[in-house]
């Protein structure tokens, strides 16, 4: 996956801002088009495990859904 160098799509949306803030705690936000929607589901689950290991605050159900909705909307087709 590559960091999103050109900026996130729909960057001012709640989903984009939440994705950049929560997922960007440890690394640059990746371009949502770098993965398909099903791949993002797996990736977010894997990152949640890493967040727990790093003792970062867990995503709430609402945050997880907002991030996944955003990523899936802009995912690779």
C-alpha cells in the first residue's frame, strides 16, 4: 500500500478526517483506492489488533463503521 501523496479523496468529510486522525497515529494514511473494499475490512481488523498491542484507544463501533464506510466508498473497483 502507498501513502496518499495527492491527498485523501473527499478530505473534509467526517470519514476522511477520522481515518486520517485515527489511522494516522502510527503511519501516513493510505490511499483508499490502494485496496478493494473487502481488503480494507481485513486491513482495519489487523490494524485494530496492532492498536491494542500499542495500547492506543480502541476504535468505537461508530468510528470503525465510519472509517470502513469511507474506505469502501473510495476503494479500488
